[in-house]
C-alpha cells in the first residue's frame, strides 16, 4: 500500500517526509501498534550521491513508508529551495527518542554489523533499558544478498517477536537486503540504521548535540571512525557540485519564474471524454496546498494496475510536494510491472524535473 496523504517532498531526487523527530517516532509507534509495516529510510548526503548513479538504490528510498532527512546539508538545501524539511531527523535520533519516550516496551532485533557487535548491543540494552529489550541478533557475515536471505535467517527474525529490525550492512547493501526480504519479514518496523548498533554497543560515541545541530557531526564521526574520511570527502565534493548545478539554479528559477497565484487557483484535473481511464490531463500550477485531487487520482491510477499517463501540456508549475507524490506513484507502478508516463512537458517543466533530480520521470 502507498500512502499518498503523506507530507512528502522531492529533494535532490529523493522523497522526504516533512516531519519532526517526535512525529517520526509517533509514526513508528503507530506501525508497531497496528502491525502495519513501516519501512523506514534515513537518507543522508551519501544516499543522495549514490542515488545519482544507482537507480535501484533510489528505488529503495521511493518504496519506503517513511523517509527522513538525516543530514544538515539536506536541510540547508531544503531551506534554499523552500522545501518544508525544517530539521534533521536522523535514524539514531529516532531510535534514541523511542528509548527515552516510548510509553510501552519495544522488542529489538539486530541484523548485521561487525562480528560480535549485535551481541554487544543486545547486552547493553538488556543491562540498561526498560523501554527496549533485545530479542535477538544475527551476524550474517559478508556474503551476497541471497546468502544473507536464507530461509532460516528470516524465520529466526520473524519468530523472535521483534517490533523493530535494525539492519547494519552498509547503506546500499542494507537497503537492497530489506527490499529483497520485505515481503517475507513480519516485523512492523524495519530500517537500515548502520551506526545505531555501534552507538548502542558503546563502541562508537555520538557527537555532542551542538555538533549534530550545526552540521559538524561528520568531524566527530571521522575522529571515531577514521575510515569514513574518504566517503565524507567524496560526498562533500558531490554536494558542492549539486549546489552549483542543481540547487542554486533551481532556487533562482523558482524565484524568477514563479507562477501567478491564479495558476494555482485554476489548477484542475480531468479525464477527456473517450480517453482511457488510465489517462489524466492536468492544468494550472500544482503545489502543496492544492494537491487533494492529485492524491485521489494517484490512488486511482495505482489501483488500476496498468500503464498510467499524465498529460502535462497545460501545467505551468509543479513544486516539491507534487514531485514527491509522483516519485511514490512511479515506483509503485514499477513494482506492478507497469509504467508512469509524463507527456507534453514544455521546456520549463523539463528543466524543473532536471534540477529537482528527477529527469528520469520524463524519459518513460
């Protein structure tokens, strides 16, 4: 199921939920209580950089039920672009928030990490926690995804009664492992939280809060884990390039070419007489405040289970909220083996897609 009522926005090519730390924790509490799956992704700058050349990795974030901006560079970019992602919400931050504030007990299972690290994390939680209790850990080694997805491993996780599965395999491999096993896992909350197992075990300490808030946590992480220097250096250069090539040009385009308020007021969605029911024509400017018809239409198109076409000939503008929903629809249709087609895009809209990092939507 895809929730098109999420307050989701496209930022640098990925969908992000505009939620606070407390709201994110509440969403996970709801998933645990209802038993309805929540696949949590916590994209940071490395996710964004990797997604530029790894379509499957990008797809893993688009398939997430909750996607949090885990990095101050992303928050800074959001501010420049007017995207309402107001604060950094890290995976470790959400985990710590639940440890401090959850009204009921969470059963935690650790999968991955260095040899012995999951056991150390379980012992640490068992010694100190009243809000969380460990129910198991698995060190799967360093095999491929198939080897790490053996039936006995999945059954071990499912039989543990875990409320949250914390995966630690490296971002790309971890996201791929979750996607590969998502249908077979019964744990309500599943997330790749690579550093959490180390933080919980006490082998790596978290940066002071002032460094987390100011965007300097990477310096602390390098102090704790020097091998991260190369990744942070590469990601930093990548972010500078994104600023120059995408973020600043998009911010300028949004300010110089903003549509008049009347375009938002006249925005409407129609189904031309005689057209296939998987075809919709949009007109006017679409933004966060007038997307109700789009949300309902995307639900309808997804339920149809066939190729969907959006005629954009009369569209004058689309913001990050419209594109965030479009990313969700595109990936959901792909999972059904069908495609989303955006047709009759004018040059300005094509440029918007490129600067938002979602030019692939116009190539289908």
